[in-house]
C-alpha cells in the first residue's frame, strides 16, 4: 500500500461524521437498553427492596447513558486517534446493559458485575491516561489544560458509573430477610447495601459537581443558573453521606427532597444545555460545530441518574429503620 | 526560479465543496460568486500596458497546468479604475495610478533595453530574470523609471497587489489547504495535527505523525 | 444568484444607516434600534469626532451621565452578522484607505495596517490582544529614564483597566505571570491553538514564562453575543459578534442612553468664535457640508486624523491650528515595531483557526536587570495566524519572492508558525503628522506621516528578532525567516502637566481652547511594549469620569 493510499485510508476513517457517531451512540444506547430489559424478568421480593433495586439500577443505567453519549462525542472530537478511545463508550454501553439486566443467583449473575467492574477499571485507567495527557502539554497541570485538554471528569464519570453499578448489584442481591447467605462476595444486608449505595452516590455527586464546577467556571458562570449544579448536588451528596453515617427519619426526608431536586435539575440542566447549544453561532442548524463547542448536552442527566441511585439508597436505609 | 511545477499538499481538497454548508454565509457566497463569475473588463490600463501586466502576473504567480488560470490583472485594473487604494502613498512614490502606468512602461523599457522586444514577447526565463533584477533594484533602463523607485514599486505595490488578488481566490485557498470561508460554522479542533471534517484532510506528512 | 435580493447591495458604505431616529441593531441582520436625533442648530453638550476606543467610550459614558451627545464617524455603520464576509478583499471596507502620504527614514504602512474607518473604529478589525501597561511605564521618564511621564497615576489607570475589561468581557488567564497581581479576568482564557502552543513550547524550552493571551473575544456567551467559533478572521471583522469591539459594546450602550451616532459623516473642521472657543463642527454627510453646534468638541479620530483635524481647523486666532500653541500637535507620533520570525514545522499547525494571537510573552517588558537588555522600553510578542493574502503580502513586501518559489512557500501555509513582536518605540518630536499640499475628495488637505526609527528602536527590534529566533528554534521550527513592519499608532497630541510640553491636560482638555478635548490613542505620551487599545479604552473611561466630575463642579 503506497503512502498516498495509506493517507487516503486515514482520511476515510477520519471522515466518520459526527452524525454517524451520534447515530451510533443512539443505536448503542437503544441496544443496551433492549438487551438489559430483555434480561430483566420480574422477581418476587419485598416491595421496598424491589423498588430500591429498580431505582438504583435505572439510575446507574441513566448515568451510563450519559457517559456513553458524552464519551462518544468527545472522543469523536478527538478523532478516535487512539484505538483505546472506543473503550469508553463501549464499556459504558456494557454497563447500561448490566444495570438493566436482572441478576440471577446462578453463575450468569456474575456477568453484570463483571461489566460494572470493567467500567470501573476502564474509567480508572482513562483517568490516568487523561492525566498523563494533561501533564505532557505545554503548561502542564494548568487551568487552561484542565479546561481544554483531555477532561479528567469524563473517565471519572465512567468509573463512577461502574462503582454505582457494583453497589446497586450489592443492593439487589442483598437478602431481604436480613440473613446473609455468605456465598457472595458482596453479601450485604439491605440496610448495609443502602449505606454503601448512599456513600457511593454521595461521593459521586461531590465529584460530578466538581467537574460541573470546573466547566461552569470555564464558562465564567455567565448565567446565574449555572450555580445550581455546583450547589444543590454537593449539598445533597453531603446529606447522603451524613445519612450513611447516621441515618435519621427527618434527615432522610430532607435528603429525599434534595435528591428529587437533583433529579429534576438533571432534566432541567439538559434543557438548558440544549438551549445553550442553540445560542452558539449558527445554533442547531450548525450542530456539527455547536454540539461539540457548546455545553455538553449529555452531561447534566448524569445528575438524574445519581439522584435516583441516592433515592434508592434512602429507601434501603429506610428499611433498616423499619426493621429495627 | 524553480521548474514550473506545482504540487499541492492537498490535491483533493476544494474549499468550494463547502459552498452549501454552514461554512459559508450569504454575504460570502455573494462576494465569491461575484469574483468568480464577473471578471471586470479592462478600463484603466491601455491595451499595451495591460498585456505587460498580464505577462508580469503570469510570472509572479505562474499557473501551469491550470485550465482556467485565476485572473489577476483585470482586478488590478478595476481597482485602479475605481480609485480603490491601499491607504498608503509612500512619499518617494507617485500616486498609485501614476506609479502603475509608469511601472508598466518601465518594465517594458527594461525588456527592450535588454532583449530588444516588449516584456510580453520574451521567454519565461528572460522575463523572470528581468523581474529578479528589478527586485534587486538593478535597472538597465533607469531613464524609464524616472522618479519611481524600482524595488519599492516592485515589492510594495506590484507584488503586493498581485498576491492579494491571487490568494483570495478559492483555487488559491484550496491549493494551500486553507480552511476558507468559515462563518457561521467556525472550527472545533484547534490542536496540532487536528482537523475538523470540513477542513482539508491532514496531508500525508501530517497524517503520519 | 438571480431572484434573491443581494445582501451587499444595501451596502452600509453607500448610504448612512443611522437616520430618521433609528440606528442599526448590531446584533441583528437587518433590524434597527431607536436613536435620539438632534438638529444641527441645537447646541448639544458634546460633539464627538470618531467612535473608536476613545469616542465610543465617551459617547456611552457621557450620554449615560445625562449629556446630549452626537458622535460622528467618517465610516459606515455595519451589522456584522449580515455585512461581514469571510473574505479578505471584500472586508477591506473596514479600513481607512484614503490616500495618506507616508514619509521619513522608515515610512510606515498605513491603511489596513493601523487605521479603521467605521462606527466602532479600529476595534472592528483589531486582533483583540488585550494587555495592560506595566505600571512603571506611566512614569517612564522618572522611573525608567526614557520617554515622558504620563500625568496619571498607574493605580488609577489600573482601576479603569478593570472597568473596561469588564465592559469588554475580556477572556484572560487566571494567573498572569507578569506585573503586579491583577483581579480575575471576567471570562476564562480560550483554548490555546496549535500556533500558540508553539510559543508555549519555545518558552518552556528557554525557561521563561508564557500565557494564554487575554483576548477581547468571548469564551462563553454574553448578552446577545455568542462565544467565539475560532474562525480566525478577526482582523477582517468578526461576523460572529463574539469579538467585543466598541461596535457591539459601547456603541449600543451609547444609543440606549440617548446618544446620536452619525455614520458616513466626516468632520472637516472645528469652528471657533472670536474668543477662540469651539462652537461646533463642520461635517460632510449625504453629499453636503453641514454644521453641528456644540458646547464641547471632543476629537477622537486617532493619531493621524486627530492632529490632521486640529491642524486644519486653524483660524485667525489659531494660525498654526487649534490647540497648537505648544507646536506639538502631530508630534511624538509612535508606532510599535512589528517584526516577526517565521518557521516551518513537522506538524500541521493551521494557524487560521482561532484568534491570531492566542499565546503571548511579556518577558522583555519586565526584564530590567537582564544583562543582555541593551535598550530602553520593552516588547511583547505573540503567536500568529495571518490569513493567506495577509501572509503572502508580508512575504513579498519583505523579500520580493515571486514565482513558483512563492507558491511553494505558500503551500507550507499549514505548517508555519510565527512569533511577532509589539516593540516600544521612543517618542520623537520629528516623527509627526503634518498637512500636505494635496487635497482629498472633500477638499481637505491630505495628511503626511513622517516616521523614522531611532537607535534605541533599532537595538530593541534587533534584540527581539534574535530572541524570538532562538525561541522558535527551541520549539523545533525549521527554515526560519524574518519580516519587518510596524503596527498601531500612538501619540500625536500628547497629554501632560505642562502647556509648553503637551497639547492637553490629564483630563484630555486642550490647554488653549477650554471647550476642546482630545480623547483617543493620540494622547499617549509613550507607547509601551503592549498593544494599545486597552490603555486607550481605560484612559477614555477615566477621562469620561473626569469630565462628568468637572461638569458637576460647573466647570464644563
Ligand atoms: C489590524 C489591526 C490590529 C490591531 N490589533 C490590536 C490588538 O490586538 N490589540 C490592541 O490593543 N490594539 C490593536 N490595534 C490597535 C487598536 O485598534 C487601536 O489602537 C485603537 O482602536 C485606537 O483607538 P482610537 O479611539 O484612538 O481610534 P479608532 O479606534 O481608530 O477610532 C477612530 C475613528 O474615528 C473616525 N474618524 C477619524 N477622523 C474622523 C473625522 N474627521 N470625522 C469623522 N470620523 C473620523 C474613524 O473613522 C475611526 O472610526 C489594532 C489595529 C489594527 C489596525
Ligand atoms: S475567531 Fe472568534 S473573534 Fe475571531 S472572527 Fe472568529 S468568532 Fe470572531
């Protein structure tokens, strides 16, 4: 193959349009949801448990969807110049499917956990990779690189989505009667699982809000609404962690409302970002540029995912109150 | 001069392919369409001066192998006809119009002094050597230049004007891989060896990096 | 193209647009905003000549303080969204292209190089580099031993820098490496493009600081302006409205506060009465000469047109021109030496993406103690991103290269990077603007600009060329070459403490004619080693406050 042909092929691969990536992302998303739901037979169990499990896994799935779309778009912007870049959206898709599938007591039940563990691992590795990428640029660990070089928040979100998946797995397999079976590595009681999930979501909310903070700071908080995602979610995260440490009825109620607020914020935030893209030069008509240059539309919904997992954690924690 | 061959690093790229995309806005389409479709008629130069100018343009920006060379001389003519100036008249030089007329006459005089015929009639190499000499300020027909400083005229007026007409043409934008019109769209990928899908694809050397 | 109404037919250059109580809405493609209108016979508080950095700021602030204001500009009133094409030739409509004579030892290029002609002034096509003076420069004579002192305290100027940086939503780095600590820029710095990263790489290799350039274009939305799309055509006008030129910042403010803007209105003379006081301005609009009465006249036409207008407004009482008892009108004209080094790189840089100068280095503005510094004053330099025609013209005027060599060099366009200096030149009395014999189409004498470098200027740019050359080499640039040139204009009507050595006082009020003011780049006693517009804006904001305060004291 001549150099010219090689270059031509390069060009061919480079010319995958954003439309193709967006379409691919949507297809992956739908497929992941379909596979996940197909693997989700109804299971008889305690309603609280069931509700909590469902909520936690739906939350994890939403988070996964946000990560999938975001990483697909960002890595498209980077031209997938490193083959490993396809890993992020791929594992995010696996995580979604895993979150929607119902765990089974048999060996296949390990598969979803494997998927989440993979997301976690890939996210952590990506974090390292992005960090290295930032430090090797002129300026090193500078604000400009934190703003514009490979984002640290994105692989972080993938890791979080894996972590959340794992914890909701723990929740879903927690024995309802409070008796541990002992043959599972993550054999927590329901309230214990709730506590774990509360800690995980609380921490994740803090981290995710930090990333929103960085990006909104980059946007100079030009709209006062941009302060919301850097105040409400971290407060909710702290409440959740507080609940994990010291569950109380009243605290739970406040936290529940806060988490609902965060869930709504995720939806409203998405609308804001869609509008923000439209406000860029050329609006949606110029979407191939504006959807990359404007605020990331898939990002805010991750708050909704986290909030749902948080609500699940509160449900589970509540079961402890009742049972004790 | 080097041999008369030009290889664009971006042989398959054409800025005009983006014509109907958000890289172009109406006012840009209109300005470019006008430039490409309406080549102005000669109104300022005499026929003889214009012939010399065309010959000079063909050596300053040689376009071998191009079926329809980018027209340059007609735009200089129309600028001068319209009195469209550069905003700078160097004190040592006459006004733009006088300078151009005098300059064309002087270039022809150089050709006659050296080779006994008009500039346009000379072979490429002879034309090039005359222009090179003028660029060094070495004049054989100093009388013909009168008060016009040859090197300043050549660089600050003649070359400058010619390249400023050539390098705004879509063909010239394409051959150097320039992004061309870019409003409202703009660009997203700003780093080294990065290109948006609507830019010239990275050249071979860049793609290998 | 048939069947569609031509967008360029309704050209702003042909007919005034700010008429009948309406002015163009610069954020729209064809709409208008309401505008106050004054009759010629009505004596307005302020007639302002020019609507750039100086005139635009004054029009807004004086109108907001309740003054009646008419601001004139010789150029058109554009709506960037509809009028600005992505085309270097078409966009020459932004420049002052009337013939002006350039003379002297080192005659400077005028026109597109340093003079705008439209509502918003040169900021409509400036490159948006938004730097501040070094504090000591305001006392260059006392503290650094060269040039002249400004009649202003640097701390006061720094407060006004903050004001105008906010008004223009400057996007700048969080930590600026040079000079005293400054407050946070209103917007965050932009992503540094590949051309800027070359500067960064070179600076890090040589062990000196660099910074993302503070720029006058948005990194996030503001008001009706979307953020920058990195289309890179800032020098030929921003059709995005991301650039926060005076046209989209102070002019809308001025209109909203009740100022009238008159586009395509050239002021030819300032008239004075028997007592030598200014009575108003004679201006040419819509094919005829008219006269606007005014209590105060403010001249803000920049360093060539301001002296030209004052010199041309001579009368029996002011035979050498208005405000010229010191003989200094038109003198001490300064430019910045604008030499550059260019090199080829292995990677594709594609400097046409993004504002042209996204990384900068002010090292030599602050390196007083460096033993290799063999000159007074300072220089900054920035990464570059010239458009094709601009780059080609600078090559041919510098080297005379032509033919296939030129085409081959231009074919490396996407692999080039460059560093260009903004070098301080010394104020010299003989670098000046005078009136020539020739007349323009309106019958006004054409200006003659005389300029020559002094030895210090030459040492300064030689130093810069050497240093930038080392830096671009350290960044792994190959086949280096240099170009020379000038940028910006400063001085020509310097302000000062003493009527014998300056044209106006610290408030911009002329020593000779109490109701005649100057407020633009021509006031600058020294040029500094940074691009001037932020300093001109800040100085104008300060002067506006001084005028308003004087008004409250009954002195205006
Ligand atoms: C290509 C270019 C790039 C630049 N880049 C930068 C940069 O990156 N950073 C920076 O700080 N500075 C830059 N500058 C310089 C900056 O734009 C000017 O210094 C600044 O705009 C000067 O402000 P001013 O108010 O003195 O004059 P201007 O802004 O030029 O305004 C003068 C106005 O007065 C009008 N006028 C003049 N005479 C008359 C008359 N008789 N009647 C009516 N109207 C009249 C003119 O039409 C013009 O609009 C750049 C300039 C140019 C040309
Ligand atoms: S690069 Fe930014 S400021 Fe410059 S013309 Fe484009 S949008 Fe405007």
